[in-house]
């Protein structure tokens, strides 16, 4: 089986991200639950703006749920 040309790049990035997460937790003396809450909030914020851009690419002031 041949792997996609980006597979190894993504796997390397995933490994590095995991290490960064552990360093962040330790550096801020956070629990995994606290870190998950932070990460979840950031993902939700990014998703909100991604949805707005996908639904209204020519109107940056429109909200995602607006028609």
C-alpha cells in the first residue's frame, strides 16, 4: 500500500503537537481536564469563524446562522 505524500508530515506534526501539549500542561500546572476545556474553547472559536467564512465568503460581518 502506498501512503499519501502528506501522511508522514501529518504524523510528525501530531507527535510534536502532543509534546507541546504536555509541556503546556506542565508549564501552567494544569490538569488534563483544564487543558481539554481550553482546547475545546479554542476549537469552538475557530470553528465559528470557519463556518462564517464558508457560508458568507463575501460578507465578513455576517454571522454563521444568518441566511
